[in-house]
C-alpha cells in the first residue's frame, strides 16, 4: 500500500517507485536496496516496486499492434521493457498528492534520493533529464521527479489504449511530447547518469541494454530500436530480422559492460542483498535458470573485494 505524502506521517517526504517486470526483478530489488543504503535518511521516504503482473491493462493488449516511432510493433508483456507505461502511474497511486520519483529497474542510487525528493521544482510538474536524440532534444523519463497534484490528467490505462487505436505514438507519450512544455523542467545529468559512474553521480543508469552488467552472456530478450537517424539501414536490417526470425531470433547476446567499475558496483550491492537476506540465493539461481541473470553471478560476487568503497 502506498502512503501518500501527509497521510498520517508528516516525516515521509515522498515515495520512490521502481517499475519492473519479471525479467528485471533482480535489478529492481538491488535498486531498492541501494536507495535505502545510500540515503542519510532512509526512513524519510517510501519505496514501492510496480510490477507489470499487477496491472491487467497491460496483459489485455498482448499480441496487439501499436504505434512506436511511426513503426507498427506488437505488444509483448514478456519484453524486457514492458514496464515502461507504468512510469505514468505514480500520481494516480499517490491520490494525486505529494511528491514521487519514478525510476527504471536498472538505475541504482549512488547519492541520497531524499535530496531529489526535496528539491525546488521551480513551479514545474515534472523534472527529468533532457538528452539529445539525433538533431532533437527530448526528455529521458526513466527518472522523473513528479508533483503529483499537478498531474491529474495522467490516465495510464486510457493513454495506453490510445496506442492500439493508433491515436497516440508510444514515442510521443514516453518522451513527454504530449505534455505542456511549460510544465516540464530539466534535471542535472547526475540524477540520471547514463552508463557513467563518477564522483558527481547520484543515480547510475545502466541504460545501454546490450551491456547491463547482470545480463552478460545471456540471449538478448528485447527488440532493438528500428529507427536510427544516424544510420537508417541499420533500422531496416533490424526490421527484416524481426520479420524473418521473430522478436528475439538471431538478436545476439548481451555483452560485457565496458566499465568494470560499474559491474563491480552492481555486484557489490547484490552481495549486500544476499548477506542481509533481502535476496535469497535460491531466488538468484532460479533467475539464472530463467536467463534473467548471468549464470556466473555468484562467482562474480565471490571474487569481489570486501571493501565496498573500492568497488566504485
């Protein structure tokens, strides 16, 4: 149960929502641990994991076509990132009151999330990181700070349905192009640091799916982008592969992350989860069996130095 801000506990400054599905549950649990571990005030906020299995409107569209970046795609609840529509659910769950942060399950706190929940939003409803995409700037909604009282127009199930009626493009929705531009403001890159771990990093985002540290060596279980402005023939080739072999056929395997510090950081957090009992070894072994976690994960943990600070 989510407790909205001010609902009988004035000490709670907001709620952090981690949205996920069964393929990224290990990441979500590690992310939950990191939020508490790296906050000076771990009791000042709630943490809630949003799972696709708990929201039937997603499963009801299984196998149906929808519009994404002008291309027709098929909705698969089994896809690696089927949780993304849940980014827009926190205001509703908060009763359209209070502050919320929403993050992907591959984002891990290095700094104190309470600092983000309490920051001045400058009369904006949403703060998130701007990023360049081709010749355009768009919003990266994988981390958002939300003033829920100003987002009463967010109706996730309705907008999700519009994708399949071809009334709304997924890319427009997820990139906040449907929002009043005056209501969206920027976050510093440190609060959604794309595959970069440095002294200024507050939230580390392993955004490049091909190199997520806990997936190394596993078969790819996501559909790569099929529109690339920098080299359009690559998108054509990916569409042809999907039509010939299915969503994941001949898609390749996850590669090792190019930064060993980020790999060690993740597995250091995972070791702490095991040692505290937040995650059971049997659960990890089952995730390996299901190809959701690299098969040598326990060996990687065993080889880590004991000093967590040396893992950064």
